[in-house]
């Protein structure tokens, strides 16, 4: 897979990563101002029959950003309208899906029109799912505005909503209902990252560290070393470095997805769940709080990326105990997580047995057995079926804050 530094539609200059999926292939364009490509992609992929663009906007984005997006689409001749969505896991629901598709019906979107998902991963998943079911499927362009959604959620076509079993958020089953629905393009506009708060930015770095831990099998064996070497200069406003970070991470994700689009192969897309079995159980705990290496407790709910960072630590510790990696590699991963300002520990964990029980209910697990993705070498990870519970318990204790 090759990456180039120019998009065929001209300015603004962008880095382009292809996602090779046969007749569903598309490009991820990365750079400042690349939202400007949206009308061109719609025209190229959908033709003149595409008359309307329905923009689903993250309510956390500055009003001016969504107004600019709608204005750019209108200037190209598209009939563009928008709705705002609140980006919480609680709002990633069947009710919100109903609201979006009702608005699409009210605004008379046709099969040949396009949905534009402008926001973080929650908005991308919801808008993508709405696009997959409205009139049995219309096109979507993913326009991620967070680092996490740029490097992970917007690429690969996973869409969906959560199911709130208890009705009060206490038993939220994540992504239980959804569809694979590949976008016709992804526009990672780096200008949007400047508006992120520091915790959101750090949360995206957790997924970058995850990619570095699998990258050797997906065409970029140097990604971990490159990430370590450049970490101290990474910031929301260092556009050249961000462009390189996003491009290399998207390229890893694109190779994973191209090889196993529907997560059917061992050693394929399932490896992207590294750290996530721990993370899903932790982020579902009401009252769990991340604690930095310095001892500072992070206020409010744990972000997904923060839970992933804790999961990466626990996975690395499990691998050390199983003899899959040595402690020095686990320490390198821990040092990157610390440097990103991500948590070292979590306050509010139940007993390790209880957490393992919750992990075994993760929807990826068959028959209540635990399947963990574990690091097994530098830049390499693999699936472990039913690792010894006492080893996993010991790993959980290493991330427990008293
Ligand atoms: N975020 C994991 C995946 O796309 O498979």
C-alpha cells in the first residue's frame, strides 16, 4: 500500500492513505483544511444525482466550524443542512438513531445523497449507522474532528449504537447494534484538533500507542521507535508532526482493515482490540476514575482512550507474566502512556474476579470465555484464548489505585 502527499483534486495539499477494499475502496485525506474536499468526493463518487448533504455535527464543536462546513457544501451547489448531536455514550442510542433517520426523512434525502459525519467517534458511529440503514443504505463521508477518531474510529466502516440494558446507564452494552458501512471518503482536517482539550488529545494518543504495538505485522515496524522519538514534540498545533502521526497510524489501520474487513480472521482486525477488553469493562464502571503517575486523580468519567491506556498496561503486564515479552518492553509502553498524560491506575475497580467476569461478557467473547489480545514482541501482538485467570488478576492489581 502506498501513501502519497498530494490529492488528485488539487489544493489544499494533503497526505492521502488509500483503504483498499475492492469496489468499496476510498481515501483518507489528512491535512489542514481538507474538509474542502467533501463536495468533490461526493461528486466523484455519487455523480450529479447527489444534490443534498446532511451534516451530522458534534455539539462539542464550535458553532463556527459547523457553519463553515455547511457554507462550504452550499457554495459547491449542494443543498446542505445540519443537525447537532450530543456526543456521549448514553446518547449513542437507538433513540438518537431514530431522531437522525427521522430528520433525514423530513429533509427528503434521496439514495444518491450524502451524509457528512463531522465530529468524534460517537458522531461518526451514529451518523454512519444512520447512513447504513436509511433507504437501505446511502453514502457517508467521515470527517473526524478528534485524534482518536482520525486514527481509528473513522476508518474501516464500523458503525453502531449502544444498548442500555438497565435503562439508567448502569449496564451499557457498547456497539451491540450496528453495521459495517464503509465511507466513500475520510477527511481528517487537522485544523479541528486545535479545539480539543488536553484530555481528548491524550485519549487519541492511546490508540496511537496501540497501533505501534501491532504495527510490525502491518507494514510499519519502526512506528514504536518513531513514536518514542517524536513524542515530546507532539502537540495539537504541531501540524507537520501531527500529519505524519495520523498518516502512519491510519496506514496501519488501513492495512489491518484491508486484510480482514469484517473481523473474521485470527491475527487480523481483532488485534485492534488490544487493551479494549480491559477498557470496555473499566469504562462501564460507574465512578471509576483515572489516576496519573503523579497521583493526580482525573475528574469525571474515564474517557475511552484513558481506559484503553489502562488496558494496554494490563495487557503488557499479563504478557510479561506469561513470558511473551520482557519487562523492558512493558516499561517502554508504560513510559509512552505516562508521557501522554494518560492514567497509570484507576480508582473504583471492583475485585479482580469481578472485573474478569465483566470482561467475559464483552460482546467479542464466545461462550463467556476470555479472549485477550496480548503483546508478544516489539510491535507485535496476538490473541490468547483463556489466559490463566490468576495471571490476569495479577495484571489488574497493577492498575488498581487504592
Ligand atoms: N476500532 C476497532 C476497529 O475498527 O476494528
